[in-house]
């Protein structure tokens, strides 16, 4: 009996060690130092493909969108590496549209660009746009959306890919919308922006580390 218990203890110990080895790579400490190059710098961004806000099944699509602001190195997790101080949805001759007609969206700025994870092999940072706040009008319906929107930033292309998930954004007020856009609805915001240092062709880089 004692021999059997000893054998079980050895097996259990070996299994525990193997489990620890298996999970240790996934337990790596998250980046806390974020190096932005150049820093500080003004940036500008234009959309690549459509920008789409969808609420309660209603898609509002912009074929033109621009943004601008500042980027800088930072510490922390999450860390604020950027501030969006200008944002436009639609352009002259290219308004945002929906099945209900033209759409206008007026952001309340600034929005913050935050990061929390970095993969050196791909040069991709994971994070989110925080403090999102915009008032959207379509026909007689006007509603306000607040919250955050998940996204990634890719160093090689300068692509800020916004891909929010349901629950990150919320309709906090609505007027003239009826059941089409009720208060409490959870919109999604999706689209890609190509980022450059303002006035140049330089693509900013974001690198996370844990020194």
C-alpha cells in the first residue's frame, strides 16, 4: 500500500511539473514599457475600406473617414500611447449612408489609444480606443454612443484596425429613434485606418517590452 502511494506521489509530481512547463509560456508578463517611434509625434490617418457602425441591425457606412492626433512613448498596462484629437466621418460629396438615408456623426474628443499586449514576431499591438463618444443622426433619429472599441496596430503597415465587440459601446441616449435604436443598444464599430506621421510617409512604430 505504501509503495503504491509513493508511486502515485511520483506520478502526480511529474504531472505537476509537466503542467507547469506547459503553461509557463502563456504566463509571460505583459508589456509595461511602450516605445513609440518617433515620439512625440503628430499623426494623421485615413480609412482603408469602409468604416461601419452597426446598431440593432442597422449598418451606417462611411467610405471616407480621417483622424489625427498625437502619439508618444508610455509606461503601464494598459498604456495610453495616443490621443485622437480630430475625427471626421464622411466627406464632401461622400456622406456616410444607411438604408434610412444619409448619416452624420459628430465625435466628442479626445479619444485615447491604449495598448496592453505586444507580439514581437508580428509587430502587432493589441489594445482599444477608449473614451469613445459620438452623436449620430440619421433621418429624424439622433443617438449618442459611448464606450470603447477594441483594435490592433500593425507596425509594418501602420494599420490601426478597429474591431469592437458587442457590449463595448452603448447607446446612452436617443431621440426620434423609436425601437430602431433604443437606449441600451450595443453597437459595433469596425474599420481600418492607415497611420502616418503628419506631413510625411513615415509609419509610426509601437513596441512593447518588459525590462
